[in-house]
C-alpha cells in the first residue's frame, strides 16, 4: 500500500478525537501516525494511507466527531511534499 | 412652377387637398406601427433552449427564400413574438414574475458529509454550510461532481 496521503481531523475535546480516530481506522485501511494537542481543548489526529482510503476514513471520522463532540476541521493532503516530514509529525505520509 | 398664376394656385390647392387625403389614409396606419399601411403578421415563437433558437433561424431562412416575404421581414411587417413575454404581459401587466425559489439544505454544526451533499442533489437544493459546520474533502468532491451549489456562511 502506498501511504501517500495524509488526513487530519481536529476536534475540540479529547473524546471526540478518540471517537473520530476509532471510526477512521475502522472505516478504511489507514494508520494513525499522530495525535497532537495544541491547547484550548483542541486535539488533532493524523492518519496516512492511500488517497481513497484516507478520504473515506476522514469522512467517517468527521461524521463521528461531529456527532460525539465538536468538529473543528477536516483536511486531506493527497500527495504531501517530502519536506513536510522533516518538520511535522506526519509519519510515512510523505511520498517515498 | 409659375408663381402668381391663378390656375397654378388652384392646382396647388387641389394638390394640398390630395396630399391631405393621402395623409389621412396613411397616418393612422403609421401610428399603429405598420409601415406602408399594410397589415402586420406576427408569429409566436418560444425560445427556451438552443434547439429552439436553431429552429427559429431555420424558419427565418426558409421565409427569406420568398422575395415578398423577405421584403416583409426586412420592413418589419412580419414579426416574431416571444411566447413567454406575451403570456407574462397578458397575465400580470407590470408585475415581474418572482424568481424561482431554490430550496436549501442547511447544516449548522458538525460534518457536512458526502451523503448530505447527495441528499441535497436529489432534492435539487443548494447547500448552506453554517459557520461552525465543516465540509469533508469527499463531500466537496461530490458537490463539484453533482453541481450542487454550496454557500458558506461567515
């Protein structure tokens, strides 16, 4: 599997982030590569996988996060630049 | 013309009378917008699509093959009337028809998913995304594919 896409879901509150992460890994063939808390209750979960899988996973995760708690943002980067992994914790999401 | 001549003055008066009579005949027709005093034919056409426009052009070209008809067309004696325009004027003079109302699907919070976009598309509705609602990437793709209008509130 080419892990060439990264997906991110940010929620306000830990529980919504955890529920979203669970929904994402169950919905499609993706891997969680990071969880970051930036304060003010904001928790972001990052996943990597195939573009289609990441899009499907974020779809399911966003729906869950929205129903459990407060969804702040959802985003997918289909082909992230290699430079990203040097400064962000995006695992193997960058193109090999 | 020989001025000062009695018979010439008489001729002039007669001429004036003749011109007056002719004008009396022609002027009312001119006021009605029928040049030459000839009756105007009008043809009702309905233009809703490009195909209707092509049909009209074909009809005009066919009409123009006849020289008399061609002259009538050029002089404005054979006219085309839009079906919608006459219908609207006839029904409600001076009142413009209300713009068509597009129903809106509204999402105020949480995720705007692909399914929500598909539901809006099925209803032929636009999608109003509230300030605190978030659109997923898949939903954005779907909206673009189905041509759903997405309005984001700020």
